[in-house]
């Protein structure tokens, strides 16, 4: 349930969209905001191809800037982006580790809404054969615990995701 502060923030972001200093990030933001109502119809010969063309040229600087300014993004847009990372056509056309990015969006996403992203966390990390560092894994585990304590995920979701995170942690080199 959205509180007054979140409602004001969403309303403000709608009326006054952010202006980014990074052109590639601004292009992605504009694209998602202009096509959010058509998200179920993003296809390879149309909007999905445009999305792929925007993100396939991203480099480390773009990704760092994205996370530096993530608080400026509409949370629904982050869900759209994360969901599209799971599309096999995106994976086939992208060389960057967007599973790692998915995990970091999960961590930075607004506390009470991150249950939207948890169900696909394993898929994203596995799909991109992501190599999450120990700090990221610890933070993801803490976030999963928090979601469970706040009763935003079930015990089954908690157990499943903790097993997944523990397996990734065990596989890390010493």
C-alpha cells in the first residue's frame, strides 16, 4: 500500500521527469516512460529491438551512473527494465552481465516493493551466468530476510531464495 510520501514522490516524478547528465541513461528513461503502457507488446521487430539497441551499448560508466541516480527512477520503470532483462532475445543480444544488474536493482529498489523482483532473481542470475560478489550476496540475503520478516514473501519463497543465495556463496572462491 502506497503512503502519502510515496504518492507525492510518484506524482512529482510524473509531472517533472528527471533530467540525466548521461545521454544513454536519459535515452533509456525516455524510452521506458514513452512506452510503459505498451510493455506487454514489446516485440523483437519493434519496441523490444529498440530497448536492446539502447542497452547493448552500455558500458561500466553508464551502469555506475544508472545506480548513482536510481532514486530518480519511477519504481514501475525499474520493474519494466528488470522484466525485459529476462527476455531470451535481450540475453541473446547483450554481452553485459544484466543478472548482476538485476540483483542490484533488487537491492536498491524501494524496500516495500522488492517482492515484485524476488521471483525472478534466480532466473536473472542464472540466465546471465552472473558472478555476484560476496558483498552483493550478503546484501541480497539480508534483503530476503527483511522481506520475510515484514511478511512480504512466504516461507517457501524465503527458503528457496536463501538456498539459492547460499549455493552461490558456497561456490565463491576463498
